[in-house]
C-alpha cells in the first residue's frame, strides 16, 4: 500500500503541477503530508482487517481472495473520497484516487496469488501441514477425504475416520480409509494423538446429539472444529465459513484465528529473543563454566515437552541438577509439593549448589530463547509441560492450553509461579487464551521482569 500510494502520486505531480520526476523525488516532505500518509495506511489497515484479508485463506477459493481484495480497495478508496471532501485534502484528486485504486488492487492481487503459489509449494513438500480427523463415514465424508487427497496444496494430512456401526459402514470399508475409533473413545483418541482439526460430516437431523457432543469435546481440548452441515449452538464467538470443495464448512475455534496480530507476535518473538541471546552471551558463557565446575555432566538439560496441539519438541534449559536426575525422579515422587498433574519440589535434593541459584533467579530458563527462535515456543504463552505431566491430566478442559504455542512466561509466572495451585494455574492459562492480545503479551513481559527479580514462587 505504501508503494501504491507513492506510485499513484506520480501522475498527479506530473500532470497536475508540472513537476518532473527527479524534482518530485527531491521534494521535501511536509509534516502534514506525512501525517496524511500514515493516516491513509491506518485506514487501509482497518478496512483490510474488517474485510478479512488478514485471516487464514488456506481453504478460501482463489476467486474469493481476489474478490475480497477488490472489495477492500474499493471501500478504502471511497473512504478516502469522504475524507478528502470533509477535510479538503488537495492531494486526494480524482487522478490520485483512481491511480491508487488501480495500483493497490493490481499489486495486492498479484502479491496474494504469488503467496498462494508459494504456500502451495511448501505444503506439497510436507511442510505447514495440519492433521485432520473426519467424523462420519457417509458419502459426504468420503467426498471430503477424496477432496483433501486430491489437493495437497491445502496442506492437510488425513488421520482417519470416527463413526459408530451402521448399515453403510461396510460399504465404506471398500474405500480403504481407516476407522480409528468410535464416539465413546473419541475424547481418548484426541488426548493420545496429534489432531489439529476435526471435521463433522454427520447428518445433523439424525445425529445432532452425537455431533454436538463431539464438537463440545473437541472444543474442550482446544481443537478446531469444522462442520459440513448446519451449525449447532456452542456459544463460541470465533466462527467463520470456508470451503472444502465441493462442500461448505463452518469453522468453530476455541481462540481467535491467526491473523496480522499473530504475525506481529511471531516477529516480536524472533527479534526480541535474538537480541536477548546476543546480549546474554557473556552471562551464558560464565554460567556454563560454573555448571561444569560445580558438577560433572552436560551444560544443558534437554527434555521432551508437549507443545502446540500436543506436538512434542526438545526444550533447552541450563542444567540445575545432577546428571542422572531425570532417571531418579521416581525416588523423590513422594516429596512432590505441587497439586494436580505437575511435579515440583521447592528444595529438590537433586539440585546442585549452582543449580539452586539458577532456579531462584530463573537464569536456567534462558536457553529457551533458542526454542523461541526455532518456533517451538513463544515469549509469552502457557508453559510447556513434560510428557509425564501431560499424561496425568484428568480433565479435558485443561488440554485446551495446548491449542496455542507454549511460552517462556505467562499469567502463571506473574501470579505466584510455583506457589500457584494447579487448578488456578490452568484457569490462568484459559484466561490468557480467551483474552489474548498483543497488549496482554507486552503487559505480561513487563511484569515478568520484577517477578523474576523478586524470586517469589520460584522452584
């Protein structure tokens, strides 16, 4: 849009004021014009957001994406016509406005088509995939599976089907698709497998209660739900209609969809974690020497943790315990001071002298900045839990915390940390997911620093 604005101003400068192109480039920019320029960009951002251009377009048809671009640029241009007339902005002449509409429409359409091609290539090569589970084994379910398999550019990996016994299931078996479970064991399957999306392909008139229960169970664990039929009342604010060609699907999410704020969040993660790592190199080298001097063993402690949508990753920390501490955890299980599924001991006997200091100051958490750079974690988000803790969850609503990327700090860290009861910890994670915003992330980051310096609740 910034480029389109500049290009649209060229004809007006040349034809309207008879200014040569070199002279135009050498002109001084008045503060008033700079303010107008920034205001125009703000207007376009608001319009683009309202039209939905910042939402995921994975399932949108190409023609709908192009139509949305023309809708957005037309609304934005008409709004500038109104602003120009209201505030008598001389720059907003017919030549400029027509040029801006033409340039912005054409460049945005080309950009989005190129981006679609790039994403299709990435997904066709096994990256950026989403694992999908289909509920139902009727013809619509089969047609959906065939559509997914015929369009690898969508980036979907079919896990299988869920359904009860019914007369048509025998014919379904001839298609060669796997049936991975029934309705009774559906929640257990979600707990034990990586599932990004659940698609309901059940007939609503005869299977409304089953479909409603499955949608509720999926939403409870933070899994995106799509329905190929009439929607049911789940009282959720985040929903929109997209297409699994040739069927339409209504999407129900347990948290806001990805969009421009998520892009900014990831950009902040990369910039801030990279800058922090560079500044902390002297401290990390010093701590590494102390760890090796204090006790034999590696400098880093690496552990499998449960991340986004229950995908596991290797989390990095500075070692604070004896080298074989994880293998000896069973010896101190009876000393666990934490409630619920987690394991915490304030004065763990396996801690080394240096390790106690690292735990108290939270310096042992600094290597997780590498996890943030890799994309396994974010600076702010629910804390990633060990596989052992995840397997001890006894309520599915707690698993919704895995529907977002885990983080180094969250509301739990600024509200008592290890002294916070497990149930309250989970409630704070749900509060973060339901009310997430960039402003909330910045607020948590600002409050984390004094919480760490105080050292209260650290274990």
